[in-house]
């Protein structure tokens, strides 16, 4: 459905460092960098982060993980990079059969999820 998504931050350098660390275990890296914007993805820019002066409003973003181990690594890396726990890695059977996820609040208040959908 989506080609890419953009979020804004008033703490650009800190948020870029956070996403570099948190997304690496999922196989996503920084693909483009400008003075006031950066883009992350695996083969094309999919998550854009742009600098703004005002405090941004938090959103929810779910990142696809290749397996449950990647979800676990995402959670650990995001916590180590300054994220706050919003749901430790584990099965979420109420969401869908085979749904395994972890949730983090990033430094700007965005709710990040890494999810792997296991075959039911």
C-alpha cells in the first residue's frame, strides 16, 4: 500500500542515531542523508525523517522482521539506543495467529513495532 512514509522531529541528530541502531537488526539502514532529512530502508528509501522546529505528534509504525530473532534484536537495540519499552518481544495471539512483535517508544514519542508473522 505504501511506497514511503515521513516523520518529523525537533531532535534530528538524536533521532537519526536512534533509528540507525534500532533498524539495523531488521536489515534496514540509512540510504540517504541531507542537512535536514534522512531516509532508511533496505533496497529503497521507505522511512524519511525530516527536521522541524515544532514538537511532532507521535505515530505508530510497524516494521517487518524476517524472523522472531530479528524482533528480539530490534527490541534490544532500540532499548540500548534510548527507546522506552512499550511491549517486550513475544507472541500476540489476540492480534492474529502467528503474530510475534515487540513495541518501543522512540525519543520523539512514536510507537514503533517490529513484527514477524509466523505461518499459522
